[in-house]
């Protein structure tokens, strides 16, 4: 048997998006196989299809241990010998360590009716000992550090006699010493003939642990490569082959400074962040997932209080105590999950746009004046080209792109000087993306300073005047738009240096 | 044993012991066997319902229809008993009728919650209202008293073994059964798993719907037992007697350390929560304090217990790092 697992012709279509397009991957027994690609390249979707969380489109072929398989539930895959360790670990903080390892089989298989606490403890202690972890297995899992919880998750796979373990960003919450320990364990598993699919953004890590690489890009299979034929530069260029959609734009006129941040730090979030934003300028902040971008954005908008550092707005030092303060200082923040955090889906476009400026909609008796709201809404429907242009329509009935425009309109109606927007085109189709990009550029003509946070490099390149790259909570590089390329950004994001 | 002393249950026990000490110093009657047994008997219905509610709350759900289900089971059983002969078999029949009525309504709740995915609070608010309305329609609020019951039922209610009322044995039995289910049966562990992390639970092959159905079914089953117990204790059926009692049940469970958001809770904690409520009530009566104050004090106890929990949780959360910042 040359391959333990073969997946071929795997496609997955979501409404409006093709997440995977004829992807393939083949895993040899006892190898560590890195699955790599940019955010949204389709790695997670592929793994979800493998274990049966998602189902693939018609025509996909999956062969495991020499037989054709199709899983409809993750537990079926687990019982066949494929375990997945999710980035969030998918454990139970309220249950004991032993139970977490034996979950679903607390009766030690079908033989017993009663939960076999003793056997469970023995099995848990045995598997944890194999991983070099000594803990009281009757403690609730939540009392353990994340690193130890990670080992518990691995122990669970071992307890199920897995032949293939998928690890999704296993080091995302481990310190460097703990990462070393994880490498040793992976080496050990490999010696026992267990195959591992290792998903990570950290290239250094991949070159330490992986034997082979499979690269995905935009839901397509780029290729599989041996470690010997691969180096970091090559890997980066394989990951980012995407074309940038160029937007015609005028050079940034460089207005006065609207926001300056000095040495902003928060423990466990970000450190020593300093930059300034000028009127009419767009700064793109990018980096890998977990680099601290969103945490920083929330700190600027006083949703996440920094430990130290200063924020200046229009040259004056400010102490923002709440997001209300931030709004008073003409700041606006559009979060990533606009459906849950940014919109009232069951209310009309009018209500959504006017909600931020209710106090300006009142007549002299203190009642909201509907006519004024309507006028405001139709103004923004026109400016932002919201379609259909029906102010009374519920926000939930609009397409993703138009919903995003409503969220933008809602904040523009406060006439902000600083607009922070997190993943502005997340979940929006390509055409609408370009439109949002153009819209953001147009807004700069009004003298608004904009911070765009995005993990999509083409997007950052398309809209930004300047790009700040974050890595592990710090700004690892600043690149002017004229000199920026995806490779340069990736180098800062992954290696921390140009 | 070491973990027991650090547990939440220990904290509640400490408060309970403290309260008992104060009360017995104040009033020598408090620590008599008779008084303690009175407390247990008076809170037997609360204890039984709180056991079921513990399971419901561990899954992250809530059941506000328990008092209504208990009343319904009482009304149905009470009126059936008018027709039953004065023979020991009637006790068994009454029990079956009570349990069956409770179980059926509980399973109905469970079906609506697990299959139709109606949020538990909405489902049980709905069934509560329907049941309460129907009870009024059928009974016109009329009481049944001991003259409506077979003599054998009255004698059965007064049984004592080794000087201890049968009601106390019922509490013990229900507590032990619930403890066994939660500790040693797969379904019990599923209840904890679902409350801890429903997504992971489903990934691990745990049947979410089946577990929910079980939890609300068991709640209904215990409401049937509670109906029987209430009739034995009061030797009457008051169709309106339980109105609002669901809130006391939920209070006992929350005071007992269960997390209203699911995941945590224990049979012993709940039992202590029930005792704490019972002792407080008894103590206030013995101290001649107005019963209105009891509600105020219960409220304060709930709020302080829950805020303590919340602060602990918040402290633990703030220690957790989001991003591994480069040194």
C-alpha cells in the first residue's frame, strides 16, 4: 500500500463560491504531510470533507487504507482511524481529562452498560504517559494549560488507535518550548507508523516537521512536493500566485494626521504598536490569523483596553473609555462578522442606517422624524449604490455585498474622520469585492482616514496606500503601496523580515 | 477527597453548616430530629424537581413548566383516585398514573426542543401556559382533600421506617438514582458533554437530540413522582398550589452551583442547595421573621453565589492569552 489516504477530484460549491475545485491529496503511511495555503485557500474545507463534517460535491473519491470511504459524521471517521484535532481542540472543559480522552466510549466499548471509570483512567494515564504528560486525569480539563489540553487532544486520537491524525494549526496557542515538545511527539508518532496531516501558516515549523507538502490556492490544487525540492521562497510564491485586481486611483494627497498610536501594548494581544494615519489615506493592516490584528482594531475603538501606550486623535492625546467615546471622537469601527455584530437583519435599510445617529433624527418634541430618516437613507443608498434601492426593505434580504454597504453607510452617517474596517469583503463574491474596494477609495476623497484589516493580500494591495504587516502581535514590516507585492507581505508575515 | 474540599459543594456545605450553627444557637428547637425531619418533608417536592432541573440546566436548557406538570399530574391522579378501590393496588395505580402523566408532558417538551429546535424557555413557557389554563378549566380551582382519597393512600403517606417518614426515603431514592444515572450511565455523561460543548459533543458521536429528549422526559418523570409526593405530604390537591414554584426549583439548582449556561452542576450540590433554601425558610420562621424577607434573602443568596462564580470565571478568562506575542 503506497498511500494510506487518497482524495481525488474533491470539489465543494457553496452558494456563489467554489471553495474547492478538483483538489487532490495523497498521504503515505507514517509521513508528516503539510497542507498549506493562504487564508481561504480551502485547507479546512478539504479536511472537513475528509472527516464528514461537510460533504463534497458529486464525483469526489476518497480512499483510506485501501478501501473507498465516505463519512457522514466525524465519529465514523474516528472509528475508522482518522482523527482530527481542531484548532479550537474541540474538547470539554467541564469534563475530566480521562473522560475527554475516552469521550463517546466511557463504557469501554459495547461490552459494558456502566461507565468504566477505572478503565477510563488507566487508558487515559497510559496514553498520556506515551506523550510524556503526567497529570491527575480526574481533574477537569479546563484547569489544564492550553498546551496540556493539546496533548489531551492528541491522546484522544491515540486512544482511538488512529492511523491518520489531522492537526489544524496545532501550535497556534503554544509557547516555543511547548512547540519543541510537540515536535518530539510528532516524531514519535511517525516512528509508530501514524500519518499526520499538518496544517499551519508557520513556514519554519513546516520545514522542521513535514516530509512532504501539498499546496492549495483559491480552492485549487497547486501541487505536492517533497521536502528536498522545496524552500521557503518557493513555497511562498506557490501560495500567492493570485492576480491583483488593480484599481485606478489617485496618489494619496497626504492630509493632516488624524490618528497616531504610540507604543500601544496589551499583554497576550499585541506589543509596541506605533503608526499614524492621515486624512485621505488607507492603511492596510495584514498578517496571519492570530497575529493580533483584530485585537489591535478593537483596542483602537476602546473595545479591548490596552495595558500601555498612547492614542492621539487629530494631534490630541485621548483616553477612550468606551466605544461611545470613540464615536464621539469621530471614529467608526466595522467588525468582521457584520451579520451578527453590524446589522439588524430583520429591520429596514432605513432603520439600519439611522441607528447610529438617532439623536439627529429627532424633531423638537423628541420624537424620531421618519422623513428625516428616509432622506438620510436614500442619500446613502445613492452614494453607495445599494441595490435594490428600496429603503423599506429588510437588510436580511440583501446580498452580502449590499449588506456590507449598509453597514458602511450606517457608520458614514456619523461622518467619521477615522474608519476602521475589519475584513471588509469577507464572504462577498468577487465582483462585489471590487465594488467595495472602489467605495473605500472614494471615501478617502472626503478626507476620511481608513484602516483596512484584511487577511486577503490582493485586497490589501488593491486598496491600501501603506501596508502594515503584523506577526505575533508586533508590526513586523511597513511597505508603501508602490513597492508592495504579495511575496514581500508574506515574508514579513511569516518570517518577520523583508 | 482532596478535590472535594476545594469543590463548589464544599462552599455551599460551609454556608449551610454556618447557618445551622447560628440557628441552633438562637433557637434550641432547630437542631431537634423532629425539626430536621420536618424540613426534609416540607422540601421533598423541591428536592425531587430540583434533581430533574439539574440535568436540564447542565445541558444549558431550562424548564419553566415543571410546576405546571406537577400540578397536572396531581390533578389527574387525584381525580383518578376518587375512582380507585381502597386496596393497596391503588397506590401502585396512582403512582403509574402520576408518573405517566408527567412523563408524557415531559417527552412532549423534549420532542419540541430536540426535533423542532424551539428554545427550551419558549417551549416550556408555552406548555406551562397551556397546562395551567387547562387545569383551571377542568377543576375550576376546586380542592381535593383527604376525603377524596382511598384510606389506604392516607395510611401509606404516614408510613415510617425506623422513625423516618417515607417522604425522606423518596428524596434519598430519587437523589441516588439521579446520581447513578449522571455518574455511571452513558446518557448521563452525554448530558455533561452537551452542556460543555455541543459542537464537540456531536463531533464525538453523541446524540444531541436523544439526550435532550431524555433530559426533559426525566424531568417529566420526576414531576410525576413529585406530584405523588406532594399529595402524600398535603393529603390534598390544590390546583393552584404550585404556581410559581418553578422559580424556587431553579433557584435551588443555581444555589447548588449549577451553571445556568450549562456544563456544570451536580446532584450533591443541588441537594445542598435545596437544604440551604429549606433551612433558611425554617430558620426565619423559628426566628419569627416575616416570611416576605425570605424571598429577599433567597434573592441575595442567588446573586452573591452567581456573582462570585462570574468573577472567578472572568479572572480565569483574563489570564488567557489571545496572541502569542513575540518577546
